[in-house]
C-alpha cells in the first residue's frame, strides 16, 4: 500500500515493528499527549534520527501506527471462532471482540476513529484501505444472516455505527467519576450487558436471522 510512511524491504520489517510496538506502548501508557518521536525513540532504545529515517518523520510514524492498529483489530476479529450454524451468535461474538479491543486501549481506539491528534489526518489511501478491510470482517459475518434482497454492506454500516456509538459512550463514562444515581452500574458486567442488548436490538431491527 503506497502511503506516506516509507516502504521497506522485508529484512527491515522487524526493526519497524520494534518501533511500532514502542509507539503503541507510549500511546497506551501516556496517551496522545505523550506520543512524540522522542518518546517513541526512547521506548525503543534508539535515537530520534533513527525514527525519522525509518518513517520519514512524525506523520509517517503516525500513518504506520494507524495502519498497525487496524491490523491488530483485524487479527482480533478474525480470531473469533465461527460456528457451523448460528450466524447471529457469531456476529454477537465479533461485536464483543470489537468492544474488548476498544477497552484494551482507549487511546489506540481514539487514534483509529477520532481526531485525537489534532494536527494529524491519516493518509487518504491508507484510511480507505484499512477501513475497507476492517469493514469486510463485519460484512462477511452479516452476509450469512442477511435476508434476501437486503444489502449486507448497508447492514454492516448500521451495525458498526451502533457498536461504535455504544463503545464510545462507554469509554467516555469510564473516563469520568462514577455517579451514584446513574441507572447503569459501574461494574464490568453491567456495561457488557448493555452493550449486548444494544447490539442484539440492532441485529433484530435489521431483520438479520439464521
């Protein structure tokens, strides 16, 4: 994929991966504010000039990190086992995997789906590629349970936006002090139950069925 982060020979992939792992660690531990070339270099045990050489600058590093984050999401979604007959249950499990991924690192999730780095806009070709690839994971599951004459891609978009909305609100709530009089408890089970209900309501509303 031709993007702003530099192409590289296979022999160099390990070194680039080391820097991207370092960048993910910095992002998770320090948040977007701490995601600097210097911080990534220090985490990787290298100099800043090495990071610039590998990625062509800060924007190239962010593009590569953006792509890596979507690769990790795709790996998690593909790792969900597929049953022989219950496509709806499989779809719910994929939705739960998406939520777990978001909760594992809200800062990483923000880099992928929000403008959390205010002066960074992902390379258009890269953004189109990673979104299309990730979206295909949902469409493949939905196609198994989609009624005849209904466009699976449209159902996928509606389901994904519902999931994204539920997760984003949950992340916001979790980042704030808990409220004693809020109807939803602060424990993990309460949040997961509400997320499941929202996902199932969307699936039922779209008419998806085994």
